[in-house]
């Protein structure tokens, strides 16, 4: 299972979901789907933009949790 830790990173960086969505050019609704772990996938381009804005690594956002 892949756990999405985007809420934690946003809190650490003091950036709101709305601000991030605007910066990476996706809708707040799509960002919400990603944050809740309901997304079936993420484009590397989107992941790269998130990491650039949040100054983090993909591993800071996504975590593998064995079942």
C-alpha cells in the first residue's frame, strides 16, 4: 500500500492546499483526491512540480507501507 503524506509536508512547509494547487496548476479537487490517497496514480510531471514547490523529495510525500 502507498501512503500519501502530502498533508504533513504541506503543514511543515506552511503552504495551504489551495496555494499548492494554484502553483502546480491542478484543481483543488484533484489535489484533494491525491491527498486522501484515492488517486489511482500520479504523473511524474505532477509529482515533480509538487516537489519543486514544496522543496522536497518524492519519498517525503509517498511512503510504501507493507500490508
